[in-house]
């Protein structure tokens, strides 16, 4: 059962999807994402298929309860995809060859264009949850794509801020952030011809990193072929740095922030945000009362210090170093 319920205190929709309780949890002796499982093709490169436990669907299910003008209820229109990065169960995004990673970027773009053209879709969120510390239920290297019937609340706040800044200063808020970070330099982690990765001045997570496009653009479908390769390159560099920092497979949440699929948003700027849950190699950053209940993050580290650690960590593999 899926439906959307309105929270009048925060003025935002909550997705209710009770069937997701039945998702398999980290199976040890089988993997439905591996070739030969019967769930996916026996041979694939990058493979996208519908999530077996979607929060949104087309056509949507009929809500389980009737709403009213105060407690509003509406169907969960949308799509939820699983994106398998590679058939090898033991690999991960940073270990993918550059050609394969570029193919993944282009697959994301192709699916974004398809979902953008789907009636009823207002936002496409491409993301990855990596690692048991994040709550991943399947260890096979994969990400997901949610096509929403609404603009998610945090993205809506970004859009509101970007619009207000554009009206006041006649320039992009994110371009200004990128300019400030590049001028300062202390929080830059990696950079290439088309993208800059940095720990933001206002980081909430100790090893949080944002990747901004150097050129002002709103979404994946505006990338040039050269920029697609550059995005694959900086994703590989950053995630290798993460893995090499503590010599472990580094857990993170990765979210691609793009312009909504309906309307014009010339003031928005394509970027990717990484939220790793680690404070150190053996300590997690928990979201407790102040963060979860109050909405104010407490970061017990300095952005400049964590950026320095990541910038000093080599993105090269052991084979390349040797």
C-alpha cells in the first residue's frame, strides 16, 4: 500500500509505503542482483529495472484512507528504479573503470530524460546509499532513481533560496558559492575541467562533499559528452579518496540535485551532495534529537580540517601507485 499524507505542521507530504517492510535484508547466500539469479539478465553492463518495493507507482494504488481538507491524502504517482552499476557483486562505484563509469553517467542521463517526459512527474532524484551504516538492504553495487509527483522539501528550500538570491543579486546562488570556494581554496578536495568537489563552508557532516558543475546548468540532460566524462572522473576521484582515507569501503549517501522537470528554473544549478556517516574510522555521526527533532545539525569538526584530510588522500589505486 502506498499513498501520500499531508503534514500540516511542516506543510509537506509524507510518503506511506507499508509494503516496504517486506524488503529482504542483506541476504548472505544469494543476491537477486547477480547474474544467474533469475531476477536480472545473465549478461548485463549497467541495468535499470523497477524497484520491487516502490514508494511510487504508475498507475498509483488507491489510498487506504479517505482524506479531508485538513488531513489531505492523495495517490503516490511516480516511479522507483534500481540501477545496477555492474554484474560483479564485489565491486563498487570507485572501482569501476572510467569507460564503465562514463557509461553509468550516460545511463543516468538517458533515464532522467525518459522520466522527465513522463506525465505527472515533477522531480527526478538519482541517489545511492552505500554501506550497512547507511541501512543498505542489498550489498550489490547499485543506486536508485525516484521520480516524484512533487518537489522534495529540501530541494524546494534550495529553489526558494536560489530564486530569492537571483532576484536580489541577479546571479546564481550556487555559482557564487563555487566562486567563493575556489577563491578561498582551503575546502577544495578535487577539481577537473568541468567540476569542483569541496567540503562546503557550512558542512553538516564531517566528511560531506559537494560536487558543482563549473558551467551553469540545471540538470543531467544539459551535459556535453566531455562533461559526462569529467563527471565520471571526479566521481571516481572522490570515492577513491573516501575509500583510501581509512583504507575501507567508505559508506555514504549520494544525491544528485537537479532542476525540477516542470517549469523554468534558470537560477538553479546542477550539483551532487555526499553525506558520509563517519566521524572517524570507527565512529559514526548519529542524527539525534537536535538534528532530527530540531532540524539543526551539530558538526563536531571543521570543514577546513576535513577538506585537508581528503585533499591529501590520493585518488589513485594501488595498481596506479605501483
